[in-house]
């Protein structure tokens, strides 16, 4: 009996000496935890997709044994980047059509389209990314060349912001458009009684709805192509702003078979069928999918002069833009969303659109709260209206690269005084003490390094302008990193599970070549992702 008890005691002692097992130990790193104190650690242990411990290398190795160990070789590690405003599915779609970004003339658009058509000979011909503001002739294009080159094949080419398109006659005919007519929140542009092919805002949908729907195989490719590029950029969560519920059901299917590993925060578009669906089903929440918000569209874009302004455009006094629906619609939607306790996220660019939506939010929410209703873009805000964010705890969700893309012509559109309230990220951040950051890709590039650079340096990649653009509204590096991680998570009600590298949170992280807190501006621009992890699984490694 004594021998038996001695054996039990020995086994107990030996078991007490066994270190707890981790799936992965990461060491020899500079880990920006982005916790409340912005602590920096050397190592972390990961188990079952979550962070087990974070601390010094000596402590982590003393406390845990790793089934796998990774030497970070002194590189910096950050929480996985979260894009708080993007179009994940739309980006994947754009990869299947002609890439017109960066074109320097309408002729270059035509050249790229002709080349694309050689390898895509059938069906509608689509493309995205042209921006007449980048051309010597900054006038909108017209359809004559498209009609000549593609007389029987429908063509629809979307402007970079998604708020204007050019269609050829074949596409217009297929859509039943033979002449211009009035519609709420959109323009079918006609000159001297002839259609130019230019469609603004709600007019675009009249033609876009005629483009044949993709099949299941094509849809899967769209999602997985987008995922591949996003992981390579260090993105681990994407807010997809404006999908229909059918897309959500397909996402669930792809995530169930483990082919789609990206974490997605999906906003359903302002559409009766989407309201009916989510109100009946209730909020959807898994580790990789969160659907509890609706995307509403107040106005168009500044670049296509569809943004709704309180006073006319400085460079076109005959236009002030327009709301895409009447105010009654926005009021009714806000009340309905509030009654069902969902989040409302409204696209608002112009100062009039921002004022209108902010007043509705304040009336419906009735003061400070934790419902985290968002204004997407909050691009041009009257100085007297900034307080309307703080008074109802409204979250301004902004995209820093919009400032550096638009800075060349924004002053012409808005004038010297009004432009001071545009791209005012610091002023907006001060309203609630935090601000989520995104890109709006594919309107802008998906690269989070461009977000970081634009928010802090407020320059283009050629170091223009000297001293930065409206630097009074630049964010600090710490604020920017928080905006790309923990504050973006907070905007999605997910700050307790992601956005920082803390015990119990998902092991979503990215390893970069250069330290964002120490690198020069040019090093930030050229910074590369070495590895990306989601749930402790490596989903990307630089070749």
C-alpha cells in the first residue's frame, strides 16, 4: 500500500512539472499588442486559435511548451488589420473585369478594354476604375468610341468611386433606355438631345441590373480571389459594406466548407427584402461572420458631383448634388432599424447629406448611447455639425486614402473655406475619442500601408504636397494603428474578441518587414507583409 501511495505521489509531482502545451509559440519578436496601454511584448503562446499568453520570451518559454515554434527574427508583429469599410465581394468582381485604375486618358481606357476583350470574348464587357480627374481633359467621357468598337456587345464601365458609369448604346438599348428621363437620386446624361452614355448614381443600376448574374462557380472564384489578395496585404477582417442576404447565405456555405477563412462583418443593403430577412432571422454571429448592420446610401460621390452639398459646387455652380432618397425614407429606415436594435451605417459624403443623416440619428437615438451607428466616409462636414457626432455617439468611419486621392481637385469642388471641413479625421476622432479606418477598396487600393501613410503623412507616393495635406487633421501613428485594429473591431462590436493581441482573443496577426512606429514615410509605403495568421493558422507567407 505504501509503495502504491509513493507511486501516486511521484506521478503527481511529475505531472506538476509538465508544461502546458501550446499549438504555437512565437518568439524573438517585437509584438505591438495594441492593448489599452499599447504594451510591447517579445513572445506569445497560441492554442485552439486563441492567444494563451503574451509576454517576455523567457516567461513564455518557461511556462509553455509549443507543438510548433516560430522565430520571428526580430520582426514586428501587429494584430491582423481590419478594414472598417470595403467592398470585399465587389473587389473580387473587379478582378474578373477590365482594370481601368490609373488610366491617364480615355484613350488608355479604350486600349485596356480592347486588350481585355481579346481574352474575354463573350457576354457583357465590364470594367472599373477610370477617373476623369486624372486625365488632362477632366470632362466626363462619352460613348462614341465604345459604340464604334463594340456595336453589338453591351459595355458598362464603372468610375473608380462606383457612383458613375459609362455605357455604350448596346447596353443602353438592352436596358430600355432610349432617352433621358428624371429619376430620384440619379442622372441619365443627355447633351443636345442625345444620350452620352454617362450614368450618375441611381441611373447606373438601370443598366447594371441587366448584367447577367454570376453562377455559383464564378461567385466562389470572386470570393476566393479577393481573400487571397487581402491575406497577402495583412487583412484578417473585412467590413463588406452593402450586400444582399443571398450573398450572406453563400458566404456561410463557403465558410462551412472552410474554403473562405476571412472574417467578415457584413452590412446588408437598404432593401426591403434584406430588412425582412434579417429582422426575421435575427443577427448572425459566428467566429468568422457577423451580420447585424444595414448600409444606407444618402448621396453620391464628390468626384462625380453627386455628393449632396448645402451650396453649389465651386467649379460647377449649376449643381449641388442630390440625396439618393427623400428624407422621409431615411427617417423611416432609422426608426425601423432602431426598433429591431440593429446598427445603421449610412454613406454620406457631402455636408448637406452628413447634416441630414446626423440630425436623423440624433433624433432617433436621443443622446449618447452604445448603438454605434456609423456615418460611412463623413467626407465633407460643416464646422457647425461636428458636434452632432459626439452628441449621439455616432461613429465616423473614414478612409484616409480618399484624402490623398482627392486632394488635387477637392479644393476646386468645394472652395477654400468649405474644404477645411473635408477629410477632417482628427476633428472627427475627437468627437468620441476613437475612429475606425478603412480603404473603400476597390475604390482605393487594398493595401493597409497606404491607409497608414495617408492618415499620418497625408501625402501621395511622390511626397506631395511638401509638409502634407491639411496636416491639422493628421492622426498620430498610434491612433492610426488603433484605427486599423482595435477601433475598427469596436466599430463592429468585436473589440472583446479581436483587434489587439491579448489573452483570450483570436490569434489573428501579421508580421511586417518594417516597424510602423519607427519607419520613415517611404519605408511605410514600401513595407511588406511577411506572414499573415488567422485563428493561429498561417494563411499567407511571402515567397
